[in-house]
C-alpha cells in the first residue's frame, strides 16, 4: 500500500517597484496601507521602502490566494498612479 504524503509549501513573491520620485512612492504606499489588514491565515504581506523603491513581500500557502493578492496589489497601484496628482 502506497502512503500519501501531503507536502506543505509556501509561495514567496517579492515585488520591487521603483519610482522616479520619493513623493510618488510615499503616496502609493499610503494608498496601500489601509488594505494591509485582516489577511487570511494562509497569507502574509509586508511593505517597506528602499531608496525610491516600494518593496512588497508576500507569502501564502495557497497559489490562488497569492495570484489574487498580487493582482489586487498591482491593480491598486495602477489605479493610484492614475488619480494621484502632484504639485
């Protein structure tokens, strides 16, 4: 009889988005922060800044959760870039 082994895995996705202006990076970060709460237990996300870059590190045990999360993050960034105006 063959044993079934379930292998747990964790998917890690690290996104770095480089901006030309620090104020744009900060504005995008501020639009994403309110969404950075109440995650399901299989998902984690951390955001940080490095020079003119926004760093987003995500991990999940479910591929569909990860795909949906990455799509949502990129959508929010795209939308924010369209509506944020600078002096």
